[in-house]
C-alpha cells in the first residue's frame, strides 16, 4: 500500500515543527528563536534547510581563536594587577541583587568587578540619559563612553552637547562606537553642532573612537580614530 503523499508530508511537517520547538530556542534570543520557528511552521522543509544553513550561533573558528587569545591576554593582565592591587580591589564583593549583572559583565567582557564603584539600575530610557548627561556635566578629568549603536536625534542631542561642552572645558572625552551599528551617525554629523566635526584616520573598520585627549593625535588603540 502506497502512503498518501499528503499524509506523509503532514507527518514530516509535524515532526520538523516539534523538533524546531525543542532545538531552536536554547542559546538564542527569543525574537530570533520565534522567527525561525514561525518560518518552519509556515514552510517546514525549506525552513529547516534555511536554519541548517544560516541558523548556527557559533562564530567561525578563526574568530573564536582570536577571542581565546584576547581572553588569555586579559586574564594575564588581571592576574598581574591582583599582585599589585590585591583581591580586595579586584574581584570585589558584589551585592546579591547585582550578581546577575556581574556574571553578565564578566562572561562577556572578561573583566572582574573592582571596588570603589557603584551600580544603579535605571529602567527608564529618558532617566538613564539624563543621568549620563549629569555625570558628563560634572566631569573634571575624563569622560569615556562606549556604545554599539549611536544616533543623533532630539532625544540624544543633550548627550552629544554635553560631550562637546566637556571637551571645550578641557576634559579628556572619548567615544567608542561600532561602525556598522552606528552607521546612521555619519550621515547625521553634517547637521550637528560645530564642535561635532570629526577628522578621521582609519586603522580598522570595526569601531570608532572620538574626542582624544588634547595634545594627542588619537587614542593608542587599533581602531578608527575620530578626533575633534
């Protein structure tokens, strides 16, 4: 007896959908996992083929090897710093309320918690931006900020104006941001304040650095340098 093709397709589709629900969600963002599962529900066989080709979450071996060397370098520097500063300063005790934040920072950044710092969780975007602007306005020596995605609009304009004002009063101001994630910023620079007029010297395509210290040509790092 030859099986009905429609029945076979329905069974295979059901198996693929159940497998997707089990296999895809772990170690993926909910939005990405949901998108892949939805694709497989609509197109089970093509969806699974696309997932097998494009849905892997591991970085290429070459990039993992580079990250391993970076981690080893950071670990060696942290160990050396502990010899001079002690465990009371590095790997300082953290309140249980912030253990998850500590774990996230150390897992992704490899750097330990240091004493003399404080943490405040701000869940409102406007309030967090206002707090950042207040800290920049209060800075006397240096302001170093880092973001993946930066954009200049009516909401973020006070942040950029605070950076420019800090630079004018002699503060060492530097901004590190990702070239791709902040690609819209380059188009917006022409419409910004006069102090937001970068001079650029490329050394790598992955990120940018702005506002180097006075009297220097740029930060001592292998990235794209942007100076004001």
